[in-house]
C-alpha cells in the first residue's frame, strides 16, 4: 500500500492556437490514461486516473485535483496496464495483476483481491485488440467483466464486486474491448475476431452478433456505446464513422470523415476523436450531423501502427503488428464534458495532457 506522493508536474502548454491546454505529466517515462472508451475520472471528477512507468513498471496514479501532487496507489509487479478502470462513485479502481483481479482505494491505497483467474496466458499475444486486456465495469459498479485467454478460447469472467464472487459466463474464440452499456447493466459490448467484430451479450452469456461485414476488405473497429441512446458507434476504417442499433440491426453512417478513435461525451451528443494516415489532429463532431468535424488540437503523437496505412490485414488470421498503445492520443471526455484527456509522445516520451473544450478559442483553425 504505497500511497506515495510525487511532486506535481502540471503546467500550461501552449500549442500556438490559443487553446487552453495543460500538461499533467513530465517525467521521462511512459504515461497514459486508461483508454479511449474508459473513463479517466470518476463521475464527481474527484481525481484524474493515469498510468505511470516512472518507478520502473506500470503503476496506477491519480491526480486528486488539477495541479495537485500525483499520488501512486499501487506497487504491483505484474499490473496489466490497460485493464485499469475506475468506478463512477470514485470508491475503487479495478485492475488485473498477474492472474488476479483486484481493486485499489483512491482514498488510502488499500488493495483487495476479488478473483483468481485460472489461466497462465491471461491475454492474447500482441499489442492490439484483445491482447490489450481491457476490462468493463457496470455503471452501478457492481459487475466487473474480465476476458481471460485460456488455451483455445477466451473466457468471460463476471466478478460481483458486492459479494466478491466470480464465475465464467461466456466462452468465445476471442473477447476483446468489453464495455457495459452505460444505460443497461445487463448488456455488454465486446469485439470478436477482427473479421467478425461486433457482439453483445447479457450477463447470462446470451451472445449475439449485431453487425456483419459487407465485404472482406471492410475494416470495422473501435466500437463504443453511445450514452443515452443504447446504440453502438463504430469506425469503418478509413471510410467514416457509423452507428448500430443492437435491437433493430439498423446501421447508419454519421460521417465519411476518417475517425480513428472516437469517444462520445456523457450525453451522447458530441464525439471527440483522433486521426491517423494522415494525422489531422483531434476533432470534435456533433453526432446529430448538424456540422462537419471541428479541429481542436494537434497532439503530434507518433501514433505507431504502420498497418493502419494499408488495406485490412486480418483476413487470414492474426498478424504481428507494432503498435504501442501509449503512442496513440485516445482522447476521452471528462464526465462534465468540459475537458478532454489525451496522450502524446511529442516530447519523446508519452505524457498526458488535458484540453479545455469549452474555451471560446477552441475551434479556430489549427496552424499547419
């Protein structure tokens, strides 16, 4: 239980456009926030959650208030850095370490073990998709869904955080990027194989496909729930961004702009997204289709992953790619919709930044 304070590294950042930006970390090691579809704050914004490698391995840190000292919460030798997810009430931060599912209190660093997973593999090999090991937490905070690779299958574990019990409720060839519906604690989105991506299941394991590719070169990726709508937003790379109704099966395209990682705000009205090949920076999009995307900021991240520049590469099965996730911006709204957190390795190491999206100067054209 380290609960160690590190001196604040917060400082204003000037990108030359007049946007209000803050650099949160500056230590010369890898930093990132959880992921583009995972909250980086609790609902009350009593802390900002981040991962730092400054102690020699990835560990969970929080910034209790803007500009406050950074607080180290964990000292785990085998923390799965993309598994980290906070509860909305701010009481716990959940994570996988080794073969165990754990949670840590942001108030005092107390760690509890909730589950033991019976797998040596835990995650698929690689850097993308199911290999990242992301997990899902229900809006009520009671149910934590954890995919675990075990031999030829992936097992979907459901941890009841109240009774501290755990069981496997679904087995499938691949289970990646799980997300509880923000409007239904009994509905979970997950990614199947790259050629058959978009699935939902209930907590009883009744899984069903909600989207099927139109042709073998269609690249569907980066699915995320749209809050308040019970629909799924998705990227049709690099042709645009669409929306799926899981109940009716209706699919509609929202824009032909090449969205890369897109995350909606808590109301489901707006989308923040990054871009790649070419990198046009962070953009804001109204999901009602009333206006084209508005450019906000150029993170100048290296956004590694050369395969994104080529046609869909996965038709013959998994391929090895070099795409370290901390080099991607992965922008995410704050719960109040006033800020966006993102990662950039523009300085040579991945650091965390915060952009004020309510600034009156945001939206001016970015300089080339």
